[in-house]
C-alpha cells in the first residue's frame, strides 16, 4: 500500500553488510526499515544502488508517495512477503492460471488476432514444460487441468525470490500466469507481453473509440511490467 511521506534525510548510502551479507541502504547513516521492521538489505549491489538513487532523487523537504519508488516497494515485497512464504505466494499466483488471458479467447476477428498473438507463446511454454495449456472460446471454465497446473507450479518453484517477485507483479498486470512466467524467465519480452495484455481493449477501442481510463490502466500495467523486469535484472546483476 502506498503511503505519503516527506523527505527527512540528507544523505543516502549503500554499505556492505558483513553480518548478513549483501548491501544495505542507509539514510543519514541509519538502517532503512521496511514496514515490517526488516532492514533493506539486498543481495545485489546494482539493485541497492538503484534503490538508493530512488531515494536520492526526492527533492529536499518534498512530499512523495512510496508508489514513486517501485524498486524499493518490490524489494520490500520480496523481503517481507515473498522470501518468508514462497509456497503461499505460488498458491496465489496459481489462480491466474485458472483464468489465463491466453487460454480464454473470443470468436470472430478478435479471436483470430488473439490466436495469432497467443499461440506462439503457448508453443514456447510447451517446449519448456512438455504440455500445452488448452484454449477455449466459451465462458465456461476449462476444468481441472491437473497436468497444466503441475507445469505452472513447477515453473514457479524453480524461480528464486527475485524472479518470483517479478512474476507476482506481472501476473496481475497481464492477466496471465503464462506471460508472467515467460517474463520472469526471459522468454517473453515486455513489449510483446504488453501488446497481448491489452489486445482486446485496443481492439474494442478501435471499434468504439478510445477510453482515457482504459488507456491509463494500460500504461500503468506497462510501467509495472517494465519496473518488474528491471528489478529482476538488477537483482541478478553481479557486482
């Protein structure tokens, strides 16, 4: 949840944490504490420096919202929610697979455009996990799909904490667990994912006219995806 704060610090530093390992972000020499009380200690210097830069760019005495600091928010999510209970996070993500955007399609011209955009992603998924998620043009649920669910769970279980954090952001931003897995695992790119996630909305606006609220939501989702991919790339960057 985003909070409104006011800049109270003068200096932001990144220091090596010899006790826990990693790199700690400090404000005026004091450890930065997350809402749950944990110190902001990162395994990657590149990520720690990028987060420090988020705090440095806040103007003196300026009010700001924590939503303006996406890398900080994602790091906090990883430290206080993802790392302590990966099983629960994976269980929550599995729900996106039950109504995956790529598997529930329209008929007619929109359906044809979805087929052209979505099918190559399902082919890539099948190449990696040995099963192709089924597709329907009905509003009725596809059913249990145990083997597909097992493939989703296997993919997520292989992710480290940073990649799982990325997936947890990308799934709601795209409406697709398959796209979230592909983004976090680098076999789907951000531009393609954003285009697929907004395909139906853009198709409808082409027929009936643009909707500013929908365009803003598309932009927000695109920013979330971009930030999530930057987060996981920085997390994996070696010192």
